């Protein structure tokens, strides 16, 4: 009981520290990073890029990155079984080993077999997904022959928030997600478990 009271007191103090932002907000044009490894406007990208925004991701009614990419045109998602089985992605008719998958710009393809299991990434913290539908071997190496998929996560918002989410489905499927998010000044934390 004592730990719960301490936890609630910390949450209350953190909420009191949250300030209202009085700065004006100006909407800028969409930018992409994956096509050239630098920040450029989407309209100036030399390669065709599809950007899946947070609103599109939330409307997809999926629980993993694989569920969102399954509905995208030109992508082939190979599903090796049930909900927790291996799910690989290929672009433009190439193999899954020739499609580079990045997580916030960090290469995820396995050094052993070149595959990435997309069922391992929950959608709860994904801000947007950039899909470059052109060979990008000159920028990223041989494993980007078919294209590049960059999964970008969101940053923690000011204040402290706790979120619990649960769902059930057929055949005994159950999913529980707990998440803590907070930012005080320049320090932010976003952690969760599912």
C-alpha cells in the first residue's frame, strides 16, 4: 500500500511540473529521411516514398508493424504461421533478404540470414513508417536492393502518463500492454511492456 501511495505522489508532482506551451505552432511540410539519409521535403525525394502517418497506423486495426504493412501496395508480407510466427517483407519482387528494415535509422536485418521478423514490433509507439520503393544499394548497401522500410517511433510528451490496454480474441488470444511516458525538461522516458 505504501508503494502505491508513493507512486501516486510522484505522478501528482510530475503533473504539477507540466507547463502550458504558449508558443505558436506552424505546420511544416512533410519531410522524409530514408530516401537520401538526410531530411528533405517529401515532394523533393528522388525515389518514390510512401509515408504511413500515425493516424493511418491507428486506423489500420492491427497490433504489429506487419499488420500495417500487409495492406500496403507493392509489398509482399510472407506469414509463416499464427500471430507470433515469423513475418518477413519483400519489395518489388525481390527476396526478404534484399529488403532493408531500419528502426529509427538503425539496421535490423540479421547478419546470419538477412531477415527481420516484423511481428516483433508493436504499433503502440510507432509514429510513422517510411517505405522507399526503389533500389537504395548505393546508400545502404546490398541488402537494400528491393527498397527500404524505416520504422520511426514517437518521442515522449511533456508530463507523465500511464496507459494500460488489454484485448482478447478468438482461440484464446489475449493481449495486455502497459506503458509509462514522461518528459521533464529535456529528459524523456517512454517505456512499455506487452
